[in-house]
């Protein structure tokens, strides 16, 4: 195999191909990136039986061929090469990488032992890339990071007619966002897919500026997978097996008791007052006609409080919230103002979850479909 390729194009392609590979793997061969050189250019791909990445780029191919090489090492080398064309050639089990005055020699890995990259099924639908990236960033933060319960480490994608819903929960909070979905010839077929949150976050970052993302949900040989494709790049992921909890029913239809605040003011006040808190401690939020008072009772050496403006509708309310969980929800609100709604429970001594939504102005609710439900801590009297 022998080819010449643009340095920046090659570096970006290798970086994309290895981005989703695990830092450590029990099978060293799965840390490789497969490079296939042919008449149409190069195809770079990686696969660890869970996630695969594939991208096509242009190159001047003198001799076609296929080679497998350590992915992260090649990515580091490609990212540090001088600004000149990259020439790569193979001889026996060695790969030479030459760029300007820099040259490297790498050992190849056995191609015949590498697993076959998953095949992609027919397209299930299209989503606007920028909206999808925004929705993933808003929702994935609420997914659990505890592998003991794999089913809640993912983001549930739910296709209903012309909308795609993204839902995530870690038992303490739930985040939901709806975006447009173009089902094409499939039309209004209902689909669900539970995708690992980490994979979905990388897809959102990678394809966020790609126009539209093609989504394919397929089942083959008892392996259900999802594929995201745009601009000659494809990422596939095995779906998480199991039943996602029915968290949508936790959201109330209407809430009469709520407060409207400036989003940035609430974020900054929460960050300041929480400075004195010990790890995992909660802040006390007291809403009244006079505004919102935040209180942190930290150690004996430090306490803090702050009052900010708030427009309250309904009864005075006091809730205790973990500041980082609240900040995660507030940071995803795409508007100047935020509405914090207070739900009720049958037990008057147990506060209901608070519902965070956007607010276009002090008087008008937001038009976006982002909703974030957060369970308060029990108040310490």
C-alpha cells in the first residue's frame, strides 16, 4: 500500500476514527484503526464490538491495500506532523509515515484478526444536526454514570410521527427534549432506541454542524444497533438492552405554583452560595413574594446566603436542591429567563419534584420543548 494525503484531512480523519475507542481494551487489536486505500481514496474505520466509526477521505493512492495500525499512536503522530503532505507506505509488517523532514516507522497489526465493521441498514429518518446536537447536550447530562444499572446510563430516543424525543434519567432527575424528525418513506412508524449517553454525546459534538444527520435503527442476528451518518462519516453503536423506566408520566400537565427568575442570576448565585457546602450537601431555596433567598449551612466555619429577584405565582415555597443537579438543568435552558414550577405530592411533608422550563420573558413561557424534572432533598428543619 502506498498513498499521499493532505496532513490536516488525514489528522482529522484518524482522530474521528479513534475518538470512541476505549482507553483500555482486553484485546489490543481492537485499539487499531483500519486504513483501506482504493481508487476512491481512503476509508478509515475502528470497531470494538460496541461502537464503530467510519470515514472516507480523498487521497492520491499509488498502490491500493489495507493495513491495521495502533489508532491512538497514529492519531498523536498525525496531529504533530509538520504542514506538508503525508506519505504512507507499507513493506511487510512495517508502515512508514513521512511528512516533510519527519519520518516514523510503525508496526502493523494482523488485519485478518480484525472484526468486520457492522453493516448499516436502511435509513430510518433524518434529524437537523444543530438541533440534535443541542438536544443531546441538554438531555445526556441527566443520564446515570453508574454501570450497576445499565438501562439508565443511556438516552432513550423515541420516534413519534414527526418528532424525535430524547429522554434521560439517573433516578434523581429526568431531562426531556423534542426535535423534528423526517421519517421519509418510513413515515410515522414508531421507533425506540436506548443509546449509551457517552456515544450520543460524541455524535452530537462530531455531527453538530453537518446539516442533517441520517439515522438508521436496525436489528440483525440478535444485535440491535443504531447508525448516525453525515458528510462521509458514520458512527454505529449497539443499543442497550432492557426496558427504560416510564419517566414521562412523572411530568405534570399543569402547575399553578411557580417562580420566574433570570437564568444567569440564578446560576451565579447558586455557584457563589454553594462554595461553603460540603460535598453532596444541598442548598435551601426559599421562594416568596420578596424574591428568592438561597442559604447554605456548611461547616461550623462557613455559612452563606444571597437574595435575588423572583416573580412568584402561588404559595411561598421552600425546597432543598443539590446545586450541581440544579446547575445542570439551568445551563441547558436556552433563554434569558427560567420558570421553576413546584409540583405537589400526597404527603404534605414531602416536596414534589421541581420542573425547570424556559421562559421567553418574565410573563411568557418559552416555546422550546426542553423540560427538566429534579427531585428535592428532604428539608432539614
